C-alpha cells in the first residue's frame, strides 16, 4: 500500500487532513502522529481518553531495546479508531521536549511504516508536522526527515491563500534537496491544497513549482469534530471533507504506484502493460526487516472488513 507523509510550513491543517484520510480510507489505515512539536490528537480527537502511557514516545524507548521490542511496542501503542480495528492511530508526543530523544529512532520507525504498508496492507499517513530548517536544510531533530525519505509521497499542505503560499515557498527547495539527496527523489513531492482562500490549484502549482496532487474542501464543522471541539456530523462518512479525502487518497495511491513503476523501469522504456513478474517493494527496507513480522501478525488479529 502507500506511505504518505504530510508536512507544512505553518500550522494549516496537516493533522486534520491526515485524520480525514485515515478515517476515509477504504482499506486498513494507520495515522502516525509524528509531529516533533507534539501531538494534538490526544487532547483533540481523543478528548484526553488516551493517556501519556500510549504513543510514539514509547516506540522510541522500545527501539533502544531492539527490533523485537519495537515490534511489540508498535502492536501495543496503536489505538483503533473504528469498531472493526481497521483504522489505527499512533498518538504523538505529549511534550516537544521528547523530540530530540526520537532523532535516532526515526529510521527504525520509517522501516515500521514501510513494513506496515508493504506487508501489512495498510495505507499509512504520517503527520510529520511543521517543517523546521537549519542552514537551509531540514532540521535534524525538529523534522522527522527519515520518515520523509521513506515515504512514497511527501505532501506539503498549504491553504489557498497568498500568506500560506508565501511561507510554503521557503520550504520547497529544502524539501526537494532532501528527497533528491536522501529520499526517493524530488518526484515524491507534491502539494495538498486546503481550499480555504482564493487561489486555484494551477496558481498554487505555479507559485510553488510543484504539482497539486490532492485538494480538500474547507469544512469547519467536520474539521471541528476531528479536532475534538465540535459535535459529530450526522453522517461523517458522507461529509464533503471525508468524501474528498477518500478521493484524494485514491489519486495519491495511483500516483505513488505509477511512480514506483517508473522508478523500476526507466522512463525511456515505457513499462509493458503486463509485467512478467510482480514488482518488488518500492524500497528495500521491508525486505531487511523480517523481525517486524510479529507486528503484522498482531495487527492482523481481529481485522474485519473496513466500515466504509
Ligand atoms: N479542511 C478544513 N476545513 C476547515 N477547517 C480546517 C480544515 N483543516 C484544518 N482546519 C482547521 O485548521 C486548524 C488547524 O488544523 P490542524 O489540522 O490542527 O493543523 P496543523 O496540524 O497543520 O497544525 C484547526 O482549527 C482545524 O479545525
Ligand atoms: Mg498538527
């Protein structure tokens, strides 16, 4: 399946969009709240029902004890957000001061996301939060760069306003460079447009010199519910936000598959319609992490058909 990382230049809807995608997915899905500045789902969507004893920080602690401990921790620290257990959330940090402790764990966590996607069949959405820069590059501890390197697509979330675009513009080159030097290439980078403002997709694309890969409507009532500050809409699944998120996810999955195929078969030779053998995983990490099979076994337990 697909690993999609969402980032922003300034708070503009990363967490809301990631949650909308996770809730709307027609396949098993996982939202990993990996914003180094701290998670907001715990106090928001979960209405403080999840304690600090559950979440991302504990994965970093477990990672120091080895891969088995990490696998166990992944299984123990995901929170199901639907009755079937098909949609899961890894709640984020409770304190930004925990972020430096995660710096050495990001590569292992990136591997976990890859395995959950490639072997576990999950659509993984990573909330990587607001980007921080240092000397023109992604900040080594305040941005979870290894998660971006390992993602199929990295989406810079912007609103359709000039203010949002002005800030986002400073992030495009550092992101391009990072993905070119250490990720799967600048082609993984695109924009997720939140339609709160006058700018149309082509204007956004021109301003940022990036493709707008998906768009979500401005829908305050549903967004307030997802932030834990509003009542549940009568039909959440039929809301414009979740409907568009479902469609966006479909487009993004297709784009990621096309990209993976193009990376395996050089663009000068169009891929044949019927391939002789199934393509291996887009990145090799999954094959290197068989110890994480336990994660998948446990996550698969009790999985039923998706609700929507
Ligand atoms: N599509 C949307 N429609 C309406 N409001 C939104 C939408 N996306 C985000 N918001 C609102 O914007 C604010 C910031 O959203 P959030 O997802 O927390 O941003 P970030 O994670 O980037 O900091 C919240 O009040 C949220 O309800
Ligand atoms: Mg957020």
